[in-house]
C-alpha cells in the first residue's frame, strides 16, 4: 500500500507537469547501450520532454531496470516502434518537423533549426548511424558543431546538447510559461504521477 502523497510533493509534480513540452520529442533509433538510453531519458525529463519513441529493429530492447538513472523512466512515457515509415508518418501527422542526427554534406547545425515548432529528433545508433529505412523518409539532418579531433559526441551527450538548444529557444519564446497540455490531459497525468 502506497503512502499518501504530501502537499509539497503534489506542488512539485504540478510545477513539473506545467512545464512539460507536448510538442517536443525524441526517437531513439536502435540505441544499444542501456546506460545511454537511461541518460537520454534523464535529459528528456530534465528539459521537460513528456514522451519519447524507441525504434528497435536490430538492437536488443534496453533493460533499464538496474541502471543508475533508470528512475527517469518513471517520468517519461515511452512508445515502442518497429515500423519506421508508420512511426515517421504518425509524428508528421501530429504536426512535427522530423529531424535526424547525421554527418552528410546536407546536415545543418543544430542552431539552424527552429525548435519552437513541434519537433521530433531522431538519435541515430552509436555504431551504425541512422537506420536506412529511417534515412529514406527523414531527409533533414542535424549536427552539433565541434572543433576537436573527435568527430562525434556520445549519443546521450548529443541528446542533452540538442535538448538544451531546443529548451533555450522555447524559453525565449515563452513556451515553458504556460502548460502545453489541456486541463483534462494535465488532470490525467497528475492522477498518474501522484501514485508514483
């Protein structure tokens, strides 16, 4: 039997939910390391991302139960996908611009994108890059400018940097100042979160 929730805990939950961003999401494309998945979820929670999508067709489904940042999974909803075209079509029908991380000649710096628009960012696999079936339907590539010898960040670090840029733009636009979910949606989420 769970303990009754305190008023202080309720206020904290309500304040967090009021800043959750309904129109910002991340997709993990076969991210194989559970530590990386947990770290991405932690960043999503920190920057107010309410939902993430996990596209797993070649990598093992990540076991998040025993990882140090696994607690973030309590606060970020996850949806599993195995059909790239259907997933991207759904994100676009929800109004999202869909971007993927990459390094092709057509990739543009993270600062070039408008993250105040509804956005889904696909984080590519640590070793193999973007799944070919995703690359076919998502032409827009995003990269983080770097000035050292190493060509890429760890995927969880890249997620945090991209989310920081998105958060900065959204703060400047006032998108964290009012809830992005309806009163009914917030009430449902509050009821679920109060039980956690």
